[in-house]
């Protein structure tokens, strides 16, 4: 860390972790409601716990991305952030607006919330992940504009590296791709188009560029490998992402009333979507092998290497298993999809966020790296979270397979509720693994409160100089 203004990243990272904890608590509530449908009813119905869980996910990831931008852009541009005060004010606006929205979900019936916030004037509410009331959606756009103004101005006045241009460009893409959230026509086919432009456009397009930029930054810093090499890899990975991901959106258009050619386009292009994820793994491992120095922050290195691997498993492998049209025909919207969604979101975007937090937080707190004991907590958190998430994905996959075979195939398919009853064992396993996940997250959080060993920082500094 070389610039004082990078410190504004800190509140973003702290808030991201707090909201992550909230996400997991509501995930556990939603998960328990799968095994006991009356749990917390009517105070927190499943529709609400699910919505709070997924919305907190999006909010904490955006917090982490913004923190990462405020940390990385000045460092890469070799200049102070254009306006640290604006960045800090934006943080509070986003946090308060996010908290009020979550409280409104919990305290006000959704239809009343829609009526009170002008949804009749411009309908945007009700679609998964995009449930936010109109004022919150407008707020998200304003917060994004403030971030973009701030980091673009920083970029203009400073050094323009490829990595920085890609990161700032991808954040512009993130904001632009949110705009279809305001397009919610009555025609359900057109509404689906708009919805997927946001959801798929983000996770299988634009956010992959953010993922590459964050990983590229961490790896340059930690390994000391020349940035020319990193940039070459990033260009190829980004090209593959866009080639496969843009038309690959067709894997959501198969049976929704869209033209039939999407069956072929969607299947073929989405089938090559795993390639950029494989390339990210090769890239990270090569960087590790070429490293010019041993970085004392082993925990951040573990996160940086784990990210592309789990991202590939969740997005590349679990995504590919359900992406071909004939498979979607039976698997669509089952818990197999949730297995994929969990492992992919966690592996790609949660893990890269934790990687940048593990890398940046010690620096933001004035240390070279966390002490040995703190890193041990961080790394235990890594393993417990990764293993628990794999277990969640396997349990949900089991449930999804039962749905496909028992409820959707054969001459005497089971009813929906009978199928759910057959899947109870998987829902229990998911909940158990979820408790494990919470334990892993708590271990990660504990690491922030473990004091450094006496003399450790000075010893590391001496070794590095
Ligand atoms: C990090 C990247 C990715 C993330 C975070 C992600 C996340 C998700 C999520 C959350 C859903 C469920 C959406 C819903 O609520 O209906 C979904 C659906 C889907 N994803 Fe991904 N995904 C990623 C990459 C991929 C890739 C690379 C593929 C293909 C190789 C893929 C194939 C699919 C398919 C076919 C569906 C639709 C499943 C259905 O409707 O049943 N995804 N994804
Ligand atoms: C304690 C761990 C967790 C539990 C018990 C849990 C539980 C759940 C439940 C019950 C749902 C609703 C599924 C449905 O509507 O059928 C859900 C949805 C979702 N969760 Fe989690 N979750 C956990 C952790 C996570 C994590 C760490 C992430 C991402 C980093 C995540 C991302 C999502 C997403 C994207 C959805 C929407 C999936 C879809 O629509 O297919 N969850 N979760
Ligand atoms: Fe997709």
C-alpha cells in the first residue's frame, strides 16, 4: 500500500464481511425451512429468508468489489484517489440504503413495500436477485456512478496499466448491465431476456473480467512476476470469456418461448464457457511457479490459488453438466441448479473477494502480513469453508438428481411434494454442511482479532529488504 487514500477500502471490506455473515445466517434459516416448513413462520417466511440471503450476497460482493477498486486503482495508477471523501460518503449511502432495504424485506409485506415505493409507476420488483424496491435500484445506480466517476478520474490523472483499464472498464460494464433491471415488461419472454442480461451478463461475462483483474493484481503483487506476462494471459482469458459468455446466454433461452436456434447457439457457446476458468487455473499455477519471491502472506496466496480451482468446479464443471439443452430439459430449476449456483458464486466471487481482503487488510492495518497465528486461523477458515461448500454442492446435486429422475422422467413420475419428501436426507446434509460453513467463516473472522507475534513484522520487513 503506497497511497493514503487507499485506506477508504477498509470500511468497504469490513462491511462486506459483516454482510457475508448475515447472508450465511439467513442461508441457514432458509436451509432449515427445507426440513421444517413451519420454522419461523410467519415471522420470516421462506420467500423472505431466501430473498434476504441472496440480496445480502449481491450487496456484500458489490461492497468487496468496490473496496477492491478503491484499493487497486490508486496503487496501479500510482496516484492518490481522486476523491477519498466522495468514496467514504458513498460507502455510508450504500450501507444505510442496503440495511434499510433488508429491514424493509423483514418488516414489511413485500406487496406493501412495492406499493409504497412506486413499483406501480415503474415495475421492477419481484424477480430473483433483483427484488430491490425502485428507490434502492436507483440508489445502486447512483452509488455505481459515484464509484465510476471517482476511479475513472483517478485513472485519467495517473498511470494507465492494462490491468487498471480492464478493472475500471469492467466496473463500467457492471453498472451498464444493471440497467436491464429497470426493464420488466408484461411479456414473460421479454422479461426473461432482460432478467438474464443482468444475471448471466454479470456472472458469466462482466464479473469474470473483474475476477481476472483482481486475481491478476494479487498475483503480480505476491509473486513479483513481470506484468507483461500477466497482461498477456488476461487478454486471452478475457477474449475467451466474451466469445463464450455473450452468446452462451442462450442456455437460458431454450424452452421459454424464444426462437429455436437458441437451442443450438446456447448449447454450443455455453459448452466452451469452462475454458476461461481452466485458463485461470493454469495462469495462477504458472505464476506461482515463476514467482520471484516468497510472500509472507501465505493465507492470501492460498485464497488466490484456491479461487480459480473452486470457480472452475462450480462454474465450469457444475455449469457444464447442466448446460446442454437436452439436459436442461430435465434438470432446469432443480436443486442441481442451486448446487451449481452455490459452488460457482462461492468459488468465483466470494473467494476472490476473500482473497483480496486477505491480501489487502493486513496492509490497510499497517502490517506487512498477518502474524503466524492469525494466518493459521485464516487458512483453517479457507479449508473449512471450501470443504463445507463442496459438501453443500454435493448434497444439493443429490437432491437435483432425484428431482430429474423421480419427478420428471418415467411413466409414473412422483408429485412435487412426494419428491421433496424423498430428498429430505439431502436437505439435512446441506444444513449440516451449512453449519460447518458458518464455523469456517467464524474462523476466518477470528483471524482479524488475533494479535501479531512480537517482532514478527520487523523480522518480515528485514527479510524482504
Ligand atoms: C462464476 C460463474 C457463474 C455463476 C456465479 C453462476 C451462477 C448461476 C446461478 C446462481 C444460477 C441460477 C439462476 C437462477 O436463479 O435461476 C445459474 C444458472 C445456470 N448456469 Fe450458471 N453460473 C456461472 C457460470 C456458468 C457457466 C460457466 C455455465 C456453463 C458452462 C453455467 C450454466 C448455467 C445454466 C445452464 C444455468 C440454468 C440452470 C437452470 O435454469 O436450471 N453457469 N448460474
Ligand atoms: C450456510 C451456508 C448456506 C446455506 C445453508 C444456504 C442455503 C440456501 C437456500 C436454502 C437457498 C434457497 C434455495 C431455493 O430457493 O430453493 C439458497 C439460495 C442461494 N444461495 Fe445459499 N446457502 C448458503 C451459503 C451460500 C453461499 C456462501 C453463497 C455464495 C457465495 C450462496 C449463494 C446462494 C445463491 C446464489 C442462491 C440462489 C440459488 C438459486 O436460485 O438457484 N449461498 N441458499
Ligand atoms: Fe448463464
